[in-house]
């Protein structure tokens, strides 16, 4: 078989590259995907009760990147979903991120926005050099809120103390001295009206794009000739683990369908200190599907399983740097995406990266 471009992986990185090559350059492209579906981790499907679920965990689209939003809007319409999260602490459901209402409810106070700033400033700990996720939280909110909200959630999520994780983990959680309880304040948010899989099918809907499912690229790549390989699989696998296996954190998703229209007050409820799961998502509250039953998803983080989150520690970053050196020597292979770059990307981030890479490396 002969293709100018071969892409490994039909996630958002691979599909965006394929769509650009097929539409913009009018060139043939083959996507090889080891799973039995496209979409990568954004794949969603209807369960036996007819409820739309996210098979690899809840995915909420949000971005400030206008170009990315308009790019994806060619393939889907959006509902006007705004994400909200509650956290179960000391028997109360409090809004996340930390807002005026969070502090007032947790400490039974009635502070104003101005007073909240003072409240947090008085508790924040002065740390000379903020190096870890624990330092970030302590320097923003002090000991008590750190212990109640961040510490145990992070330990459940990563299996290690926040002291061992770099600043990227906790600094992603915004703290607001106002009453805005939306989880994200990005300009564009929403859920694809007909789901992510439909959006991905629309991206791949081009006669120039051929997709081979259920196939690990190593089984077939020797029989295919190409000019450029675009690789979105794991970097260590590409190099047969010559510098060792990179570590990922995984999650076991346990879905339950309940015979009620509604299960919880918010789309997501976090459980930092109780139970073994980190959070419960109720899918209908994301997708706005109407149904007399409801499906929820409990997340149990674990070490084994699908590689979801690159491990944010110095040790693994250094290990990946060895692969990065090899990657930089490659002439005919482009590495892109969450697995190939050993880097957590949100959906908008990976699409931005693919659009930029297409312009810089392919559409020259
Ligand atoms: C639990 C979870 C929740 C998330 N929630 C959000 C969210 O709310 N909002 C948000 O913006 N982002 C979220 N994300 C991030 C989002 O999933 C990623 O940004 C996006 O999926 C990255 O796309 P990708 O193409 O890089 O990787 P992937 O989606 O992982 O695609 C890579 C593809 O390559 C295939 N592949 C791997 N190895 C091979 C091989 N050897 N041969 C053939 N195929 C191979 C895989 O099967 C996979 O389909 C979440 C991620 C996770 C894990």
C-alpha cells in the first residue's frame, strides 16, 4: 500500500492532522488505530439504556482559543453547557473552585468578596520557592483548605503526596474571590450536540481519509510506504522501551444506571476525603439528554490500565527527555499528542498543537 501520509492513532491529534491534510492539501491519508473506534479518549456512545456516556471519562470542552472553537464548530453544533462542580467536605456540598460561597458554607461565615481575599491572604503561607503542588496550595489557601480540599483528592488521584508532584497539578485549580461558581471561565464552553463521536466522524468524513481499525501500527507498517508518519501513540512504545517504560496514571471508570431522572445536584461531585473514588459524574447533566433513567460514572484512579495521565514528576520528565532526544533526530516522523509528547493536553490544546504542526511542518 502507498500513502503519502500515515497517521498512527485516531484521537483528536490524529484526526485533526488527517482532516487538514485531506481537506486543505487534497492528499490521501491512512489512519491506523488499534482500538475498534475512532475518537481516542473523547469517544462517547449510547449504553444499553440508551444514555449517552463518555467511555473514557467525562470530557468537557472549554477554550479561549477562538480559532480552535471555530475549527471544531465546522464539525459540530454545541449545547450551551457551563460546567459546575461541587465538592463534598465535612458533610457539605461546596462549590469548586474556591469562591465566596465555598468559604462561607464551609466555615459558616457571611463574608463579602473583599473579605474573602483577606481571609485567604491571612491563611496563605509564605513559601520562598514554590516547587511542588503542595507548595502551590499552601501558598494560595493555607493549611486548613489544603487539607480539606486538595490533599487527599490529589493523593487519591496520583497515589502520591502532593509534595512529590510538580506545580502543574494543583495550579490548574482556579481560586476566585467572587461568586462565580462556573468551574471554567473560558469564553467558549459546551458539549457537542450529537456527541464527540459524531463530531469525530464528521472530521474524518472525507474520501481522502482511510481508517484501519483494530490494528496496532507495528503489525502493518512494514507493508505500507509513506512520505511522512504522524505518530500519536506512546513515545516509549515507538522506541521499544529502550529508555524504559514511562509511567502513567490510569483510572477505572465504574458506571451505574439508576432508575431516577436525576442523581446529584451538579454534573460533577468531588469526594476528596470520603470513599475510594475521586468524583462522580452524571452524564445527562453534561449532555442535557432527556431520559427517565440516569447513568453516573465513579472514577477510581490506579496505576495499571489505559495510559491516561503522564506522571508529573521530575524523574519521569527526565526519562522522557531521553526519548525527546531521539524524537528530535527523526526526519520522516512527527510526534504529536498526549502519548507521543508525554504531556497532558486538554482537547483545545491538542487541536491547537495539531493545527500549528500542520502549518509548520506539512503545509509549508
Ligand atoms: C479521563 C480524562 C478526562 C479528560 N477530560 C477532559 C476534559 O474534560 N476536557 C478536555 O479538554 N480534555 C480532557 N481530557 C483530555 C483529552 O482526552 C485529550 O486532550 C485528547 O484525548 C488528546 O488526544 P490525542 O489524540 O493526543 O490522544 P488520544 O485520544 O489518546 O488518541 C491516541 C490514539 O492513538 C491510538 N494508539 C495508541 N497506540 C497505538 C498503536 N500502537 N497503534 C495504533 N493506534 C494507537 C490510541 O488507541 C488512541 O485512540 C481528558 C483526558 C482524560 C484521560
